[in-house]
């Protein structure tokens, strides 16, 4: 068996990819079908020996690499509003950077991919059209509160007299009902406070309308307790 030749380049060597004129570092060496193949800068592609040259021996033109620092204002999972869509809420599901270079001009655009909470509609917008409502960490909690408000709105249409009579039969069920009612009031107060903050920030009448709906439901819950008719 013929002795395998040694690779011309070693891991860690600084080389030039001659077909591109770009500089990189050898990060892996592979033996395939009698030839060495080289990985540069942990890229997915492999280069044959003739496509590379040690940087110290290269006398051709080196392509300059541009270093770009981009500050992202929004991240995946953030809950936002979009200009022109009123009080609709969207969640950030992805983003990309588009780099534009011309002879006398240059700029970068960050494009965000969004999904509307209400129906999943997909949307692409620039960051200047977006306003943060809740960051990714608190977005789900905020959405749950909105969902609770919807459920409260549907409560009257789903309850039947027969069900109400059944609930009142057992004392422990009455206790549970009062406990659930207290939790519901607490959640409604949270929703009211969240929308009050949003209204103070954006002065959107839709937020004010939600605040009034929540107050109306709170008054209804308290008056149904039979003890008080005031919040």
C-alpha cells in the first residue's frame, strides 16, 4: 500500500482562497478519493489544494472584508403594533438584514416577519413601522390576559340557568365559585391596568374602549355578589 502524502496545509494555517481573493483559516482537513480537501472558516464547502495558497506566499489582490454592526430593536417573540393596523397585535417570528451597496451610497435595512395574534396573518415590515408592546419574556402573559378578556365577554352566552342551579347545589362548589370570581376580578384589574398604560402611551381610543368594557364587567361581577354595586 502506497504511503499517503502529507497535506500541504494544516489546521490553523492562514490561507487565501485564490478564486475569491479572500483570506481565511484552515479549520479541518479531510482525505477523500486520494486527495486532501480543506475546510476554511468552518464553512460548509471544501476546497482542493490548488484552490488555496498560504497567505504569506500570496502576492495577488486581497478582497477587503466589510465589518457591519447592526443594532436590532426587536427580537423573536416580541409583541408589537404596526403603523396602519390600529390596535392589532403582532408577534415577531423572524427577521433579516438586507445590505445595499452602490457606488455613491450604502445602507442596511432590517426587515421583520410578523404574525398577527388574532388570525395568524403574515406581514413583513421595517422597524420604523413597529412599536413594542411587550417583550418576548412577557408577551405570552399579555396574550393570556387578552384571551381571558375574550372569555369573560363570552361568559353570558355560554351559561345556562340549569348550569347555574347545579353550581349552587353544593357548598364546596359555592366556595370554588367565589374563589374563581376573585381570581377573575384580579385578572380583569390586570387587564385594565395594562390597557391604561397603553392608552397613556399611545392615546388610542380602542384602548380606552377596552378599559370601559373591563370596568363594566367588573361592576357587573361585584353587583352580582349581592353585597355591593360599586367597584
